[in-house]
């Protein structure tokens, strides 16, 4: 998606912005676009919101004296981080009115719009499981955690981006790690294991194989459904292996399952299930110790524009 120029055509037409200046600004931002989009998405868990942040960052970048900016990547990272944190704060109020469970917006990553995912930390930091955990953090905690863990920035550099001290950033990262640490085990970077569990899960759910489903799902597993009030979905998390399996079999018995397509979402093996009613479910899993610990079902069509 190209940066939104907003009223830029009019501003070019009336001489407030020259075409050359607008093109140079867009080119400089586009050179760092995958990284910036990945940063905003990890902070927000929404591709739509991340794109909006980049659009606003472009307009700010257009207004700044770029000859005075020695490191555009660092400057733009700072702008994107602060804009994302502002959105996180604003979103806390609107989240209370969201219908049912809120899950991150799934994004196809083959190829990745966020740049290469060659490091395990970059790939894991996109996973639905981790992004869901990050929702329990404050905006500053989330920013420090993402910048240090995913992008491997030192605390001194993060401090410059956030206008805080390096020691403050270190403490924020520690608090974030503690707050998500207990549940961070609920996903794994072992791709072969993820693929094996997903294949077994889809086959068992499709066939209604109670014994296999029960064996695959951990005793304390949780199933999350995000319909956003747009599509019928469980409004509350379903916890416990027995309840999760009954829920899955209930969905199958209602004849909703129509087709299953394997894909990659958020750097992880995933599946898109189409129902007889025409709804699409994006399915990703959280796994640990060879079992499925979390099942994430996103059916809100607003979060699946690529599936329509």
C-alpha cells in the first residue's frame, strides 16, 4: 500500500509542497517501509492501524527539514513508535466496547510485508500468541519490549527514541518480561512441531476424531474466537481440554466446515477455514511441549480483508 497523501495533491497544486519534495520524502520513507510497518504492527497488532501510522508518519516526514536529519531510519522509527503508543493509549478506551475477545489482525507473511524474517526473534515477535500476550502491557512497556527483543536495539538507543533514560527502559523491559513471562512458554519457535500439530489438529477436527483431539490439546488449553460482533463466535475464552474439544466438535457438527487452506500467518503455520455460510476463519495455534495450548480463531471480516 502506498503512503496516503491525504490532501497532498491539493498542496502540490497550490504550491505548498513541490512535486520533487513530495517524491523525495516518499522515496526516503519507502526505503525503510518494511521495517517501519513491522514495528508499527508489532506495537499495535493491527495491519490497518499500522498502515494509518505510516501514513501519518509520512506527512510528518514531509514537513520536517530533512536536510537536518542525519539518520532517517532512526528519526522515522521514533515518529512511528510515538504515534503507535498514542494509538495504544486511545485504543484502551474503545476496547471496552469491543464485542467478544479481541485478537491481533492476522497478516499473510509468505512473502512478508515486514521484511525478511530470518531471525527467530523477528518471526516469533509476529506470532498471534505473543501479540496477544503483549496486550497486557502498558504502551511504554510494549514499545521497549518490541524494540529490544525483536529489533535488538540497546537500551541507550531505545532511550533516545522514547525520551527516557536507559535505566528506565531497562526496568520497563524487565517488568514487561515478568508480566508475560509465565505465559510466554505457550508458543514455540520449532516450526516443524508447529506444522505437525496444525496438520494433526485440522485432520482431527475435520474428521471429528475425539480421541486424537483430546490427545493433542493440553489440559489447560484455551480457545479464543474473535468475531467482533460481525460474525457469530464464542464471546468468552473457552478453557480446559474437555470444553475446548466439545466446542470444536460442536462447530463441526453444525456443518460450518467447508474448505481448509494451509497458509502462513504472522510467520507461523496457519489455516484458513471457509464455512458453508461463507465465513472465513483464520486459525493459528499456540503450542508448548508437544501439545496445543491455545487456539486462535479470527472470523471478524474486518480483520481478514485478504480472505474475501
